C-alpha cells in the first residue's frame, strides 16, 4: 500500500459516520496518489518549519507512467521537485464527458501552493433534462445509417468494426475487469458476467456494420421492442429520471486528490522520537506496524518560508501509519474515537473553525498510548454506557490540552498543533466542552429528512400514475408480458427466473421510455438491425456474429437495462470506425504500476465496511419506501439510527440498519441500475486521477 495510491482519512478509518452530527452525510474521499519515492535522507532539504521539507529533484525516483515530476531552483539555487505542478497535473477544469445515455458530467478542480490537495467537484446534467438530447448520441447516426450514407465500403466497415470490438474487449479484459474484481467484489462481478454483456452489446449493433445478430438475441430483441412499442403509452420515464435526480443529490460528488512522494527504506531523524517512544510503550504494536509502513511527503506550503519557495515545499504525511493504527484499535478505542469525532462535528466544527479537526485524531492517538489501561478497562451493560464514559474521558483530556494551549504532534517532535490557533478560539472550544455538551440529546439528521421527503414525492407521483391506468390496459400488458416470457427462453436455456410480472412490465416500459421520445427511436433502431426476412437472406447478407451464437441468458428486464447504453456505444463505435486517420486499432498500453495503484483505490472504495454508512443512508430510503400507505413506518423502522441518535449511540462501528422485528425482516439491497450509477462515478474518478479508461 505504501507506494500505491490509496484511500485515506476518516472514510478509510471507517468513522465518517460522525459527520452526520454536522448534517453531512457524504463521506470525505481523500486519495493519496504516489508519483515517486526517495530512498535516502540526503534527498531532503530542511526548512525552519518542523515537518516541512524540500526535495532534491535528482534523488526522486519516478513511479509509473502517469506521474508528473518537474523541477525548479529554490532560493538557494538548488534544483528541487515542484509540488505545485504535481497538484496542477490533477486539475481538470470544465472537462465534460458523457456517461452513456444517462448524464453529462463536468469536473472542476482547485488547488494552490498552500493546499495539501486538489479539490475536485463533479456536476451532473441528465441528458433528458433537455428533451432533444434524450437520444442525442445516435439520432443523426440512425438517420445516416437508415439512408445508407456510408463513407466506407461494406467490407472495410465490417473489418474495422471487428477490430474495434476485439480492441475494446481487450481493454475490458486487461484493465477494467482486473480493476473491478477484488476480494470484496469478485462474487458480484462474476454474477454480472460483464465480458459476455459487453459482447452482447456489440452483437446488438453488429447488423449496422454487417454482422448478423445471434438468433436467440434477435428473437428477444424483437419480442421486447415490439412489447414496448405496443404498450409504451403506459410508460412513465420520470420514474427513472427521479431516481437519478435523487442519486445526484445524495451521492458523493467531491473528493480530494493528494499527490505524494513516498519516503522509502528510511525514517527521517525528526520522527525517531516517535519510533523510540512507540517501541518503548507498545513494543508489540511497533514490531507489527513499523516494518510494513512508511511515510509520505505531500505538496503543501507552510506560509512560513519565502514566497519563492512556496511551490517547492512539502509536508510530512503519516496517512499510512494513521490507517494502520485505526485497524489495530480495540473495540473501546474505536468507541473513543467515534465519540470524540461525533462531539467535534456536533459542537466544535463551527465557522470560523475553533480548532483543527486533526486535533481530535491526535488526542485520540495520545490517549490510546498514554491511557490504554484506563480506556480498555471501562465496561458496562451497554455500548452506550461505555461510550458515555469514554466521551467524558476525552472531554477531560481535550480540555486540558486546550487550557494549556499545547497539543504535541503525535509523530513530529517539538510541533504544537494549537500554536497557530487564537487564544480566544481555544477558550471558546474549552467552554463548549465544559458546559454545552449533551451526550444524551437525540439529534435529528436533516439530510435524512430531506431524502425521505424526496422518496415520498417520487412515490406519490408513481401512485398518481398508477391510479390513472385503466384496468383493461393492466390486464392486457400483463397478458402480453406472460406470453412474451413463454417465447423468451429457448429450449437450451435453463429458465429458473421467477419475477413479479407486473413490476417487470413497468421496469421495461419505464427504462426504454426514458431513452425514447416522440420520434420512436427504438422502432427505428429495431428496423435498422433487423431487416425484413422476406426480402433479405440474412445468411448471405451478413457475416456471422463476431462471437458466434454465444449470448448471455438474461430475462426481459435485464435486456431492457442493457439496451440503455446501446445508443452511446453505437455513437462511439461509429465515430471510431469512420475516422479518416484510423490506421490501426489497438488497445492502449498502461503501466502495471498505474493499474495496480488504481486497483488499490477501488479495492478500498468497494470494501463494504468502508462505504456502508454512505450507501445505506443514500439507498435505504429508496429500498424501504412503500406505496399506497402499505407499511408506512417501514423506512423509520429500518433506518432508525440514520434518522436520529444520541452522541453515545452506535459508536465504534457506527449506525446499523434495523433488519429484524417480530413480524418482518427487511432486506436492504441496491438495485442494479443504482449499482451502475456508483460504478459510473468511480470510473469518472479514474479520469481525474489521470487514467483514460
């Protein structure tokens, strides 16, 4: 982990739920991106500020092909690594990209010499917020192809399409799947069978480029698109739009990219104080952690050195050590940290900020070292009782540090974290801790109330839509769906799929309706890929499918979902195979280190325990809502601790969904389209990190 990119901060330490007390649901995503390393103390140039250094450029070793290392002379004429340029490399302002048929995303980034990171914010605009753009990626292409306006011969078009398909799948298999598959996701990704699904997508657009549809897939496309055409008046595209609007409101759209240089194979002299102390006080922890850890240097100006050197200054980072310490905490130490963080976000995170947030982490580290016996010997009948006692201990310890005006850095000798703070702010923070803390106050979380209202509004629209549907239409669509289902599976298919037929009907109609408009694009598309068999002998007109007759055995709802990105796939494929400068199609080669780095970040992000609280708070209201007044209290029952809790409830591991009761058991799940939304967000982050996937 030390040389690879990794997730850091409260999200990695699994205590980001404390942010709820400041009415912040979205977790902080801090990604350390390692550009290179130094392996000798001679690489460091000392400054007059503890913990801040310059780096001799000649001694920096580059890592991967995506690192950005440039140099500049400092005020003493020494050639140094330019930290500001490392951060600027990750800045992407007004960069716009399309996400399939669903949205356009625009990324904006900010940084400067004194910032430790690149702040990245993404904005999303749904394609169908502007009606004419709903099928925009391929409307003109559909028109051109329908009129046979090809710039290439049929054989050349087919040849280029086949090469593009194999190149695209080569990239999927070599880069995308290895990035997605890890210990947390292997079972789920295997169930999705992504390789086959991507191949099926190319099969679907194959006839446009001269390749016959696999027979089973052709039959299913005819069935589902004819079903949609007959019953599309029953579709309500706003259902999917409202869900995506909800996700855009809820999901994380901000993160910090932190370029770093690893300090490898040595520990600087000014942290030997920490190492000796840890070895003396906790020798077992020392032997377990230190051989597997290292430090980093991150680009940040202290503002205590000349302006001319601001771009060249780096600060020590102990993110790997802090993460390892968090992993080794006892249950009581986790409760202590959670309680302290919760108190900070509830009472001390003000504007202006009274004390730095790092003060909380530092005091917890010191308490776990100095007061280990006291902390771990506190017991009680409930976790809340233990949390209350530990919270009082932290308040007492924190007040002592604030009154003294001194809190020593845990790792760096002779560095006082409170030295920059105004005395009046320290006094106010001390007074708050002494007189204003109410550990048993039931805190209501406004962000969950807002999410509940959004979901209830969506449900009311759904109820209104369903009420106006005629019973005869419902009976007809249901009968037609059951008839389609009987024709859906071939004799060779192992059909074990059991579904809610009525729900599947509206899932198909709403998804396809979301991508359609008054110009009947799906019917145009169907006519384009399936010719009139009476006039055309397909075996003579088309080449055999690129991957033969192999297709994924999907149910109708899954096929409808997989059709959504088809217009976008058609767009990029058509543009690529018709490029005038296209000489040879081949998969881009990425450095193994760069792939391993991004895989390490995705491994962190896909860890269920890392993102659990954010996922439940985001998707829980969607998955526990009800229609027509049935079980109206289900959301509050299942998500009770996400709507309200005291400062001493659910500390340690954070809030959990209440899935058990005497009469019912609820299963929190994430539907596939929502999982796709999460995946799309992650791939956007890949581009910001410097990966063009």
